[in-house]
């Protein structure tokens, strides 16, 4: 089996978990077979290939897998009905479909390939609740490989793998896959719209239409966590909800703000949030930048406003008499995220803040942020927005129009 240079580097990766985003006809099946063979060459290993459906298992890899193993004289027995191959060294390679998860549960495996992962409807549940546990007792490895499709859980895995120990992510185009001639690529580029070509052939995660925080990107995420120094004041953006209540924690740097932690508590109140922050960082000073409506709103049963609760917890409050306009707050966040003038960095562990900035969109046909989707990104984005706007307002006249921006209770 002839692999390209980038495919060889992927297969030879020493990381336990790898995420591969490849263009259409980019040699994903060859890479999958090579990965399975790499692990099955050792005696008595169990290797599993997972595709979205049973028919895709047979169509994508079954015949090529059998032919490659026959050429190597590795095959001892083939079970066509079970899509299982037993090798002469005692190892087995078996194919399973994600639409029949009961045939995956309870199996212990040394290596797994999840192919065309973007086409698995419940990928997050399939990975976390079904496939990932099969690797635990044998400390098995996994390759999750697919063409991109939207910005769902696969998009999160791909990006989070860049910053997570023992994970690695790769991306290569159809051209780099080496199977499609240049003439065909040129024809496809001519015939397809730019968005489709970028997704299908250049293996790009196409941006959501109506993205709110368009300036945010990988350039805002630090490569590794930066420790908080003792005595450093912690600046906290807070959004008040009964469930969840959210806080974004940051400290000031030479160039701007660095968000280093995020807290989300369901079924809670402002007092519990303050207690949690103090327990995590007992020796620090706290400056809170809350939702201005908290001067009146009560998310506790004690009859006190959210702002009074924060003050009683020993936090300094910096807040205007009213919130800045939403469009100004969004503009402020975009201004600090710009790649040519980065003033906001984020710790890679702050996944909810990162995902919110990446994925939050406007309601179709409007300039109103979406708040009614399957996942509501607005809470962390609002919390971060209050914090960022207080430091980098886009409208200096805001102070004159709405009163003092800084108010200590």
C-alpha cells in the first residue's frame, strides 16, 4: 500500500488519539487500513473499524482490507457475515457500524478507526459513551478520520486535539491524498461553489453563515496553560442565570487579557458562584464585571440583589448603570481578537468559552444573536463580553451617555 508523506506521518504518530480531516477521495480508506494493520501486526490484538452504517463498512473498506491482508499472507480466517478477519498471529480485525451500537458495547479493543465520523448522527454520544470505553482496559488507541461537515463535535475534537496531551490532529487536502489528478481538481473547482469546494476538496471547516465573533481563531488560544501567579488580581465576567450561571476568569497581561478559567454551575445562584471562585483561588483579589441588571435582579433566595451578594463576598464590582448595546459589546470582542492586534488570549482548557466564540451565530436574516439553538452559546459569550468591554470599549462616549462605566458598590 503506497501512502503519501503526510499519510505516513499520520500513521506513524506516537500519540494515542489522532483526529484526521481529509478531502474527498483523499485516501482515507488507505489510511484506515494502514492504521489497522499497524496495530494488528502484533499478536493477539483486537482492532475495530467503525463506519456510520453497515453498508458503508462493506463499501468503503472491506474488499480493500481483505486484498491487502491476503497480499501479506496475514489471513487465517474470514467471516463474511460478521465482517471479521482472524490473522495468523491471533489478532482480529472486525468491522462494526455506528447505527448498531449494541454490537460495539462490551468489547475491549487495542485500536479503533472511526471513519467518516462527520456522518455519524450522534458522534459525541457514540464516542464518549460507546467507543471510548472499549479502549480503557487495553489502553487502546484511536484514529478518528473524516471529511469535514459543519462545526459539530468533530470540529471540537479536531481543535481540542491541538492542545490536549496524547492527542494530535491532522488535516490534508484531496490533492495531498494523491489519488485525484490535477485536471479533475481544476474541473471540480470550476463546477462547484467556493464554499463546497473548500469543504469537500480542501478539507476546511467552512465558517457558519452569520458568525458573530468572526475575528476569533486559533491565534487567540495559547499552546499551553499559563500558571496564575499568587497575588495577581482576577478579573471576572459574570452572566446571571438561574441555570446555568456562568463566570469567565482572566488576568491582565502586558498586551491585554488572558482568560484562564471558566465556571458553569447549573441550578445554582450568585452566592454559590462566589463561593466556588473563592475556593478555587483563595489567595487572590477579585474584580467582577457583571451584568448591569444584577443591581436589581435576584438569583438567590436571600432577598439581596446579585451585585450586593458579590460585594458581600469581598469582590470589587466594576459596572455601568446599564449594559452597553449588544452590537458594541460584540464589536469590542472582535476588536481584541484580531490577528494583527491580539489583545485577548485564552487557555485551551476553557472549552466552553472557545466553542462559544467559534460557533455563536446571528438568527437567520437578523443581527440578533441566536439564543434558541440546541446549544446556547450566549451565556459565556455575554460573561466574556462584559469583561472585555469594560477594558476595551469601542465607544468612549458610552461613559458620558450612560453614566460612569466604573462603579464600586
